[in-house]
C-alpha cells in the first residue's frame, strides 16, 4: 500500500508574501488585465489570418507555365466537340439558375427592407451579390468556350460585351 505514502522529496517552499501582497497581486493581475478582457490573442490570430487571406486574394499570379491552345487542351483532356457542346449547355443552364436566383434574392431583399429589418435585407443583398458574381463567372466561361480560347482576360471579355461581338 505504497500509493498513500508521502513523497520523500519535498518541493521548495514558496516565499510567503502575506495576505495583502497576495490579494494586491491578484487584484492587479485580474483588474488591470486589459489584454485578457479584449481577448488579444484571439483578435491577433483572426487579424493575421484575415490579412493573409486578403493578400492571397489580391496577389497577382504568375503566368501559367504551360501555354496551350484550346484544341491542345481538348486533346489533352480527351474531349470531343460533343463534350464541349454539352459543357457549354450545362454552363448556360447554370448561368440562368444563378441569374434567376440572384434576381429572386434581390427582390426578396427589397421586400424585407420594407417589411422587416435592415440587417436582414443587407444580408440578402450580400447573398444575391454572390449569386450574381457566380452568374458572371459562368458567362465568362461561356465566352471562353464560344471564342475557343483559353486565358482570355477580363478586359477582353468586357470589351467584347460592350461591342456585342459574337464569334463562333
């Protein structure tokens, strides 16, 4: 029954500070612990990760190492003209779904702003904007398939939309 015996090695005694000194130290540590109140470590970690994400989104990527044409990419991926037509059709369907969803959400956001709270309508506008961005990206992919070119820039895309040119 050795488990209840006291240890032979004694820990060094801490220096007694007295009642008022220990109470004062505890009061100082807890009362003036502003970084603890504000959760400074948590806020710092979130801020660092937010800045990393912003830098990643706003950084420009290097040019692709592989410069290939649309036909070379079709050959590399093993796609036929029928597959390309099917992907174009699927992309067009997704465009219409995202576009109609964003319009419905914008209408609902206007309705909510009149009837209910402004915060809910702002959230609806944000969600509708995300759907609209996805619709624009689907339209951009349709443009690239229609032009049969890879790596079209956004500038070329917007210029073609202004001119209204459609090449097949």
